[in-house]
C-alpha cells in the first residue's frame, strides 16, 4: 500500500525478491499540471508493467474493497507513503503482520513532514523505521531502524532520495525476520514522541522572528516542498512573493530589519532575529523564472 515516489525503490525490490507480491493498493489517479491531465501514481504504472492487480479506492475503509483484500489472504501488508487512515478491519487482515515504513527515527517525527522536521530542527541524524501498524498515528512497535547522517547542506529532497534508497534493505530484512519468527518488537516511548504535521505552501513563509541559523535549516528542509518564500514590493509598489532556494549564507552581524529584504554591498539579505541575516543566492520572483540574486538586483527596487 503506497502512493509516494519514496516507496518506489522498496516496491521494485519486492518485485525481484523471493516474496510473492499479490498486488498494489494506491491512491486514485489525480489531475496534474495546468492542463489537469489525469495522472496515475508512478507505483501504479510499475505494478501494471509487471502484471500486478491494482486497487485505487477513494477510501480505504470501502467495504467492497476490504472484502477483496480479505479474499487475497495476505501474510503481510506493507504500507509506505500511502496517504490514508487505515481501519482496524484492514489492520486485522494479514495473517502475520501489517507493517509501515516511516521516514524518521520513531518516536521522533510521527506524521507527514517526518523528512523535513529533523533537518529544520538541526538534528545530526535521521533514518527509516519499520514498525507494526496500529490505529494510533505511527505509534506501533518497532521492528528495526536504520540511521543516516544529516549533512550541513542536505535538503529535504536529498534526504528523501537517500531514505528511499535505504529502505529496500531494511524492508527485506524485516520481512525475513517476520518470516522466520525472529522479529523483535520494541515499544515506542510515547513521552519522547514528537509530531510532524502535514505541510502546506504557506508554512514556507519566512519568519523574521527566527534566527538566520534556524531559517537556513528551514530553507534546506523545505526544498523542494513546500519551499520557502518572503514578500517584497515591486517597482509599482505591489506586494509580490519571492521564492527562496538553498544554499543561503548565515550573516551573524547585520543591521537588516527582521522579516525584511535589504541590500548591503550588493548582497540581498533577509533580516532575521538577534541581529542576524541570511544572504540569498538564488531566488524566483513571482511571475519570473529562477535566477541568481545578481540578476534580480539589476534595476529592481532594492538597487
């Protein structure tokens, strides 16, 4: 059961493993792009290429769908980036286990923005957790975990791709342990848990009340989704958005007003808390293409 591209390497590994894959459950096709072309999840395309049955229920609690799933009599159901809440009836279907692949080191960052959270908060590591599925959000017993360091220039996209590539080995090991009865169950410490909410575009608005160090991490964490932005006044005095791209440079001493853009010695700065600022390198003004700051400063309102 999966929808997001982060699950692709794991799905492809299962296809070539010694396990029998009964089918794929994924989200319905969705309209994409300006022309709103109905587009299937990439996982669906791969499944169909291999002749696998595909289910795309609007709601995973659909009774007819659940009956079909029960008739398959699976030993294990694997969930990764599926995107729907699972009912107890579905959880009870497999004879051995229903397991979830979660892109954080649980109990830290339960929830949707589990990849962005550790980067934004300055953690040194993150990883993949294979756990049993329960009704409570990402709270099931842990089977195994695999860590990876977070570097000083890692973005959300880079960590996403690295975790995707790490997952097949961890998943196949967990399945092997479940098959031979050696899988352990480590209860999560709920008191140590943190929550990573679903991100929306407006969550990427830069807050001048934060320090430059905090915002530098946020910009990396939120690239490419939901991305970060601030606003500025164009030549006609109209407020416009400006999308910010990594890398940015922390300026530890600045007179820039927090939350405002300014230019010092030809450098475009975003003012932050505690007398700090961020020097911006690559931006995308609303209605324009992505460009180096130097190009934007030619004849702009800050020049």
